[in-house]
C-alpha cells in the first residue's frame, strides 16, 4: 500500500464516521507512519469540525508514531490507542492529556449524524 492509498483510507475513516461536534476545544495531532506507506498527516479538531490533511502540523498537541497496520487498526476502532501505547506499538510525544482525547474521537465513530 502506498502512502497516498493509506492516507485516503484513514481520512475516509475519520471524516465519514467521526462526530466531533461536541468537542469544543482545539486538538491537533500529527501521525508519523513508519514502515510501509511511510509518511506524515495530521488530524485537527477545531470549532467542532474535523480536518485530516497530508501535512506536518508544527504547533501540534501530540504526535503519534506507529506502523501503517497499527494506525489503521486504531482508525478503524479495532485497537485501543492506550493498549497500543502500553504494548509499545504506538509512541506518543507531546501532551498526554490531549493525546488521550484521541479515544474520544475514535469512540464517536459511527455516531455522526
């Protein structure tokens, strides 16, 4: 899988299914993909809207570093990000408090109106 294919799949997972309308704070995450489909993208929650773009986010709250497989499982809701972290499949840099809010975004999947 190429980076472009992976990014398109992850973006679709987040944009089409996540409901962030109840998240009022600003959250900015950068995802660093390692191995197959290596690359960078960011997820931002701003004013109750979700943005997913294939760029580096310099003023991010947290950065997540993981393999393509791990990030896809997290995006699909098949792997809890905290469990991935404790299993050393996911590395987190930055604000742990803000990073934990990723679970809230993932939990909102399927609740989009």
